[in-house]
């Protein structure tokens, strides 16, 4: 903490020195979260490989932790300001690697989350933000299914009228991360062709009772961007049948492109014409050009596969606000793999999604879990469908609110794709181990999960709330589909189970 105070003071001195005689107003904001968590996050209890039975998940049921975020704004005027955002955590109590062990002296947990400048072009309505920033693509119902994360970017926005605007951004998620010990021949060179760039254009339209923002985004992905980089697993590889555990590998393809193109488009629409009835729906499309073709082997033999990926998603929310709460219904449907790896994947590619219809498989509560990464990951709805009911912000006692959700998750991927998974637990990203599969939830048309959430929020003080979340997953994943496809004569089997969590968080915001 001493290091943090010193760092903040130093930043303030730097801003003051640079300002000269200009009066600078400093604003400080942030949040403290203290969390206590009991959970069983795995949908697999035991696995049997080559006759040996072992537990699939050995994590503790209970853990405790904390996170602190501090934001410092240096405001010169309405036309110029700078922001720096530090994060201290996530710190698991007792864990040395996160600074929570005895002594609690670690610099590894202090991170620069955001740092950007806001400025306006004089005598115009053009505003610019440049630097590390939170960057969501336009969305309404259920969170952003493609991109909502911190990234280095330049964003320019212009307001033509009070009803029509225009926003453009250039973002660079990756660059200069690839270093190889190879020969350096051809394109296999240190820090070469390893950048990814995103360019987006959005048209916000706001009228009485209706808001919509059509947008498009183009991506340019260098050949070496994802080599030796686990982040490829959240992007556009084909869950369940990727080569080399999901990493791009030049020796796996019979052709490669120096640069691969990607494209996304979306149309979020919000209707409040019939207030208190609220209707929201989102349509998304995504495409990633093939980087190459390769061969993958299952127990059924070898087959060719393509790295091309293209798919779509539609999601919607209808809710009606009442005095005691807001009942609603939500749902989504996304394209899924057709069972033929030779024509690529039919699931919509994502960048860094943040689905939030629910708060266990989704991220619809505090976007923080003190213990289990299962429900703290970015979520894409690709390859799934679902429908749910919710009763939001029910209040029967002053300062106490409740939100209840029930949602069924199904898969839109062909069951035959299971045989290309990394293991019989190919959907087992619910287990926090890359050996068990992809970071996306891969469900076939034979699989299902029923999710229940109950979130209770008590506003103890104006800036202090106590949050209690109870969640349960009923496991309807078809065991036979996965065992027949991968286990078979190898004798690999597993025992499935339901998952649950109970999470108590104390949140102080200022």
C-alpha cells in the first residue's frame, strides 16, 4: 500500500509540474471489494483415463479475497483531461503469488488498468480519447458478445445533431509479443507480423422512444500474433478441434497468410416507446478469413480442417417495470458448428466478449469473483442458444433488493464435433485447466445446462453495499455424446456433477 500511495503522489506531482500556471482539478474515485466465496465450479467430479480414476478439480471449496481500484482524473477544463486507473488485486487471502500470504508484500498485483487522455478539437464537437481504455462495441441486451475490454486505442466521436453522431476507433490489442528461438527465415522473425489492429465505425441514432447504433469493425491479424500465446483461445480458433491445443502453429498448415482479415457488424436497438415496457435486441455477425488448412486426428482417423470462422448471433430482452420490481424474459440464438471441420467453424468469432444475461455462466453481477475463475471469464454466446426469465430489483424492504433469474443453456454445435475435442471434457472449460478444453463453453445440440441465480443487494450506507449471490447449475450435458466420441475403446469416462456457488461481497465505492 505504501508503494501505491507513493505512486499516486508521484503521478500528482508530475501532473502539477506539467501544468505550469494552469489550474488543474484532481478527482479521485475507486472501489474496494472484499469477497468470501464457497463454490464447486466443475461440472465434472471424476475422470477415468486408461483405467485410472482421478478427481477433475482439486481446488478448495472456500476462499477469500479482495480487490482495490483507484482512478485519478486530472481535469484542466471540459476540453482537456487525463485519467489513470490502477488495480490492486485480485488478491486471494493466503496466496503468495497475489500478495495475500503472510507478510503481504508483493508488487506483482499492482497493475495499470487504464491510462488515457480526453481532449476536444477547438471550436468543434469532435472529441478524442487516446490511450489504454475500456472499449465496448455498441450493445444493448445481454452485454457485448464480441468486444468489451481494456485495450490501447484512439477513439474519435462527433455529434452532428442531438439525434445523430459518429464514432470511429483504432485499437491495437496485440503487438511485439512474438519472439522465437528459430532460424528467423521467412516470416518467422522476432516481433515480426505479430500485430493485431481493429478499426470500427459506429453511427449512434437517438430519437424519442428509440435508440439504435449500427456499427462495423475490420480486423487485421498478423501471422505471428497468436503464436505461443494462450490468448488465441478466446478469439477465433475452432473450439473442440483446434490444432496444438488451440495455438497457431505454422507447421500445421499447408498454406498461410502474412495477414488475415476479420470483419464484424452489429445492430443494437432499444425501444422505450411504450414505457414502462422496455424492448432490446441485438444482431451480430462475425467472419475471420482462413489462415490455412491442417490435419487433425481422432480415434476415427485423420481429417482435414480449415481455420476459417464465420457465424452470427441474435439476442433480446423484454421487460416491464413495476412498483415492486421488473419482470422480464430474455433469450439468444447463435449459429454453431455443422460437423464438418473441412469448411471451418460456423460459430461467431469474438475478440473479448462479456455476456451478462446471467451471473454464473455469464458475468451479470459484480464482474468479480474472489475464488473461482469459472464465472469470472469473458463469455461469448457463440455456439449456444438460451431462454430465461428474470425478476429484477424486487424490493419489499427499504434498501434491500433481489434479482432472480432462471435460464436454460443449449448448444447449437453438431454432436459429431465432440470427437475432435482435446479430451472427453471438451466442454470442460468449466474446469480451470487448459488440458480439459477451450475457454469457451462448447455445447452440442445434445447438451444443456439449467442455471439459477439469486442476487441480493443491501445498501447499508450511501457508498457501501453488501452483495450476496447464490447460484446453481443443473448439469444436462449428454455424457454419452462425449464418451462415445472420444472415450470409446480408449476407456476414457467421466462422472458429471452439478455446480454451485455462494458469494458474499462487501463493496465500498467512492
